[in-house]
C-alpha cells in the first residue's frame, strides 16, 4: 500500500502533467476554434433587436423612476391591489399556488421552465432558464459527489448548497409568476400585466412586458429578465452577510473561479454510454460570481450562444426534450458519471471507473420555504446600460475543458485527501 505522502506526490505529478496538457490543448484548440467560429458565423442568424421598441421601453422605464421619486408608485400598488376583480383575484391565487407547488426544489423548477417554453417558444428566457437551472442542479449534487467532499468541508458544502438553492428559488419565485401571467394573457386574449405589482414584481419589468405584448421582441424581453433576476438575488443572496461570511469570502469558493469550475454548459444532443459517442458541450465560464454586472453580461452571452446558432439551439432543444433533469451529471455524460455510489481505491478517471454524481433528491432534502425580503431593487437607471444587443461569444467549445476540469478536480481531491 502506498503511504499518504507517496499518494500526494503521485497526484501532484498528475496535476503538473494536466497543467502542461492544458496549455497544449489550449494552443491546439485556439486554431480549431478559429476555424469552427468562421463556420458558425456563416451559419448563424442574428438575434432580433428592435431598437425603436427598446428606446420606447427605456423612456417608459425612466418615467416610472420619476413617478417613484414622487412617491406615486406605492400608492399606485395599493390602488391596484384594492381594485382587483373577482376573476383577477382568482387568477392571482392560482398563480401563487402554482409557483409554490413548482418551487419545491431545483428539479421541479427546471421542469416547470421546460413546460412553459414548450407551450410558448417565444419566451426565450424560459429555455435559457431551464438550461442554466440544470447547471445549478449539477453544481448542487457535486457538493455531495465523489470529489468535492474531499476538497471542501462539510459545513462549507452545506452553505454553498444553501447559496445555490436560495438563488435558484428566488429567481423562480420572481420569474415564474411573470411567465404564468403571460400565459394567462394569451388565454384571455388581453394584457394582464397591470397585475405585476400585486405579484411583487419589480417595476422595472412592467414596461418590457407591455412592450412585448404589443410588439413581441424576444431579445429585448429576455435581456430585461436577465437584468431583473440577477438584481433580485444581488441584495438578498450575493450581498447578504451570512452568504458572504460562510461562502463567497471563503478560499474554497474562490478556488472555483481559479480552477474554472464555474462552467455553464449546454449539452447538444442525446447522451450515450459510449465514450466516442459522447454529446458535445458548449458553454462559458463565469469568473466572478460576486459581481452583478459580470453575472448579467454572462447571462446575455449565454443567451446569445443558445439562440444565435441553429446547430446549438437545435442540439440543446433535443437534449431538453430527451433527458429529464435529475441533477446528476450522468444526465449528459453517462460514460463518465454514475448515480451509483462506489468509492474506488484510486481517484483517477480511467474508462473502467465512472465518478459518483448523485440525483439531487437522493442527497438534498427540500429546503423549508423562508420569507423573501421585501423591496424593489429598481431605484435608479444604472442597469439600463445592459439593455442592448449582445454579440455571441467566440470561444464556446467546452467538451475538452469540461473533461479536463474533472480530471484536475480528481487529482486535487487525491492530493488533499488520498484514498
């Protein structure tokens, strides 16, 4: 049997070899991606962006800001709540109940986004949210999987889960009622967006929904939702002192950024157990989760990536339709990951071994619902700078980087805690 010191040296050598391989792969991929990007740009379509509608909506947003400064908004919200019809009150109760039922955990939220998109494909944000929410579930189960328990303490993993879960739940609590209200408007054949304030939706969103109803522009609405949802979690999660103390300011959370572990990936196609038939991955890496502007720009880039190129959109859509979300990374790479727990005596990833990646409901219980802090983030026009068309990213292939990430994570886990 090898001593722990010998095992650590073995894993240190592995990490150095992998680092050298990373440099080589990066150089090789640069040339490959240049060729691929030329091909993608020829085949891609430009996301629609109605500048006139965007300008009118921005003017509407600025008028709302003026009204709020004159303290007319609060009285307007009270008036809206007191003047509801019986039908509107019933609709609001139905929406709130639907949100509560679907907001149990990451799996139920992800499925709800997918159902909405299948019914209303003009709601681009619903598909983007579905794919990003899958990534959130994978990140949650990583905390109880094969490698991260060796790298992170149990307490920090619990707090990291709480941060991911709270962010996922808050975004759903805010966005899903908006999607349901749109669905109700479609059924009724009339705009119901005057009800948004009674659902505690930021005043920022009302002009964008009203504009979308009159002149549908998926890009404008999607960008507004990206801006809104990241601001919803900014004060309630990212800047919350508990999450900053227990997660964001910790060294192992920063390690995620240094190791490029904050990857958001989109599998393209139907998974296979055969390695040579593994679905390709595209995606991006978030460098600094704590920066709201970077998160918004990241979301805009992901949106452009998902909808800009028909090949990518079609592959991701096939994956969504074919694979129910469980939270396990075996959902997309079953040749690498398995839902069955079996800890081997080694920490490498040979073809004979598949790493443990559990289903979310097997390792995390549903979190009790906690009250949401009141208040509207929309107090000035700083976020309007994000309301502009976004160019699709150039470097998007994540198949090799993602495979390399888990091999490096395995080596790091073996170095910190040899088996």
